[in-house]
């Protein structure tokens, strides 16, 4: 198989996938008995990482778009974990719509039924 064929297969295998990172800082903090964002303030300063309380709150409660390597190293040291514990790769496969069989569309085994409108008797 040529290199271009391998590249094409690799690209075809990734189509229809969504790849995101899951940020597990809050869960790891909880396993270590740290339930407040302020619990990180002192330990981060001890390691030379100066962050405002609002920035610490953002890092703990949300998923950061970017993370400083020094902050990541300090968090791993404080929480006795690895970057893989903090950042978890999430891959979701997109569902391919199934083609309808028999020319009619329905949901599973359900098929549309033509409605009959009848007037009440006596009108």
C-alpha cells in the first residue's frame, strides 16, 4: 500500500468524528479532599504559579481553552496525578443516517398510515 493510500485511509477513518478534551480537575480535587477553588491558592503560590482567585475559579470550574505548562505541572504535583488524569480525550463517532427501505420513511418498524376524516352522524 502506498503512502497516499495510507493517508487516505487515515483521513477516511477520522471523518465523522468529534474529538474534544474533558477537563477533570474538579473531580480530581474532590478525590483529594479539596472542594473549594481557594484550596489551590496557597499550593500554587508555593510552586511559583501566581494566579488571581478569579482565574483559579475559571480553571477549576470550566474547561480552559489553553493551559500554561507551568500551571499543568503544578496541578499535577499538588494533586499527585498526571496530565492524562487531568485531560481526557473524548472521541465521539457521528451517526450515519440509515437509508429508508421500501420507499417509505418511518421510525423503525412504524410506517405512516393515511388518516380518514369522518363527520359525526347527524350533521
